[in-house]
C-alpha cells in the first residue's frame, strides 16, 4: 500500500524559500504568479494491507518526524 504525506507551512508563517522562488520566477519572466508557498512531499510504502491501520501509521510518522506541527500542517492520502 502507498501513502503520500504533503507538508506545508501554516498560514501566517514566514516562507523565505517561497518568496525566493516567487522572485526567481518573476525575474525569469514568468507572469501571473501572485505568491509561492513551498512545502515537501513524502511518498511512503506501507506493509499493511489495512487502509485504516496504514493511515494511522503514516499519521503517527508525520506527527513524530515528518512535520513540525507547531509551524506546519500535513495531509495524508492513502493511495492503495
């Protein structure tokens, strides 16, 4: 079974890397970009065939290691 964890900064948290990307896109002539927020994606393979157990395992991993829940949000998708 596969899962994907998407981690992003919470609203109101300064994102200097996103701002740098936004500036670079503008300097490269890419028009229409209002703002950029960067994040990270983890693709995880799980041994369990039980979707609920797999989701609980991945959420535990995100809470303990993959996301800093003080400043980041995360979303878990169990892909099957």
